[in-house]
C-alpha cells in the first residue's frame, strides 16, 4: 500500500532531550516536507526537500533540523526541544517538484514538558 | 509572499445542502491544493488544480487564476463530509516546494 509512515505517533518528552521523528514513504516521491499544526495558526511548513541531499527552510524552521540522505526517508530532528515545540506534526510527500497531489502521514503528536 | 484567506471559518449545514467554501490568495500561482482533515486528525489531499474545474464524486473544485480565487463545492452534503477543509498555495507563487495554508473551514453537516 502506498503510504507515508511517521513514527512515533505520540510522544511526551522533556525540555532539552534530543528526539527524532521519522518519516518514510514507499512511493519513490522526490518531494518530502514537514509541517506543524497548532490551534489558531493552522498548518505551517517547517522544512521541505525537493530531492536527495536538497533541503530548504519553510516558514518555521527554527529549532528543527532535517536530512535527506536517501529518497524514502526524511527525519525531523529536534536537537533541544522546548515547550513551544509542542504540536501536531505531519510529514507529506509528492511526485516531482511540480503540481502533484500530496500524500500525508498520519501525524505525530508531540508534547514537550 | 503569498497570503491566503479562507471563508467561511465555520459552516453548519443540513444534510443534502449545497456547500461552498472559498479560498483567495494574493500572489499569482501555478497550482492550488484542497485538503480535508477529518475529526480524527488525518489529512487527505482532495484536489490539486491549476486551471478550470475538477470533479470527484460530489466534490467540485474550481479556480480562477486571474481573480486569484478558488472554490470547493460539495453537492448533496452528508454528515460524513463533516471535516476541516484547507486550501494551500505556493508561498512565493511559482515554486511548488514552499506552501502556505489557509486557516481552514470547519464544516459540520447535520442529519
């Protein structure tokens, strides 16, 4: 089944403890992206990648890192999480850099205490 | 830099009604996305359109590139259509990489 898989789905952690949210897709999509969703602010893009070894900042990249070493994986790294990074995170992918539909992961709810 | 406005913010309808949700943006674009987020939180892409009109079942999406406006219509609405509908456009017009999202329209369809 074609899908985007995120892990973990739920995580409670403490300030400063490094964590990684993984994202993997099995559709051979070039484009992958991370978003966060907060009440009243909607979805906002964190980082995106147009292809392997190519990453770019979205609107809210501060406090996050990403890497795209292989096509299928696009992990989101929080080096030193803070409470303002408590949010619902979504990974998505699509074919190519052009106008194609996005496929979203199920979301990862992160709480930083 | 694009700005996106959706209206209405909230919408309550009776089953069977025709629904229209609007999305306006400020910078010319090559394509626009319509997304659906169910109460459980999952997001599904409904349409990506760059001109004219697309139809999928009871859902119809239209876009007017000159007016910088898109509409999502639901015919014969059903309680299972209750969800948040979100439009998204490229932040800087051309490139599809960097997207900006509307705040969403929360639709509730009563039986």
